[in-house]
């Protein structure tokens, strides 16, 4: 009887209770989103450089960058909601326009990389400045008030910069190799302009989110 039971073994259904999940296709992921990931890494690298710079820079040098980055909380906190929205939107809009302009030029690839990395540099400067100047209150302020809108804009910037990269690379190949384009440059520019409008909508939404969080929570922090 014991031999019969052992010969039956475990039912197949019991063996397959936990089905194997398919392994992710990293080649497809990199081929589909590789350029976007590169721009995300550029933002992260810029953040590290900005944090290192903020540790050695003086207060006057940091406050001179307040137009692009949030390094002067005193003036920012005294602004109205409209002033806060304009400041947030203007600083993000500059980087988005730079990505668009460099993306339309065949020689714009290195400048596009530099502008996106500079945005990350500003994020690192802001985060490190708040921590160095205000300690844990600055960290809480950044995480609660600044980070949500910054994250939304950076995702929009990385995705749009990838599209601008592809168009700029195509213009460079056409100029350097004098290749016959498969489709007109006008069609590609129209598609890039459409994606720019989409990124602009996300930039507008990120600025609204920044303004809402500033209005709701900024007064709770004493600097």
C-alpha cells in the first residue's frame, strides 16, 4: 500500500500552484524606452552634482539662481498664488523650450543633454540647500511642497526630450550624409510640435500642483 501511494506522487495541479512569471524582455524595454531612461539618468546625475555644489557654494551664489531654482524661500513665501504659479511655470518653461529648440537643430544634441542635466542640477541644489539651511524642516518642505510638481515636470521633460533627441538625430543624419528622408521634415516637426504641446500641458499641471501645495502647506513651515 505504501508503494502505491508513493507511486501516485503529487498531483500536477499542486505542482503548478505557483506559475512562473515571464522574465521581462530588457532588450525590448531598452529599445522602446532607452532614450527616455538616458534622460532620466541625466537628471539624476545632475541632482548629484547640484547637491555637491550646494555644499560648497555661498548663500549669495545660491540666491542668484533663484529665478531657475527655489533657493530664496523668504521671497517665495511672500508671493501671492499668482506669483508662485508664474515663478514655477517660468522656470520649467525655459527648460522645455530649450529642449524643443535644441531638438529642432541638427547640432543640438549635446546642448539638449546639457540643458536636461542642468535641470537636475537645479533640483539637487534646491534639495541640498533646504537641508543645509533648514535641516529636517527643509527636507519636509521639499518632500511635501516641491517634490510632487518637480517629479511630474521631470517625467514630462524626459519623455519630450527623447522625442526631440530622435528628431535632432534625424536632422543630423540628413545634413551630414545628405540622405533622402523617408518622410518630410515638416511632418516630423509637426509631430514634435504636438508632443511639445502635450509636455506644455503637463508643465502647466505641474505648476498648478506646485501653487496648490504652496498655498496649502507652505505656511505650516517656519523658516
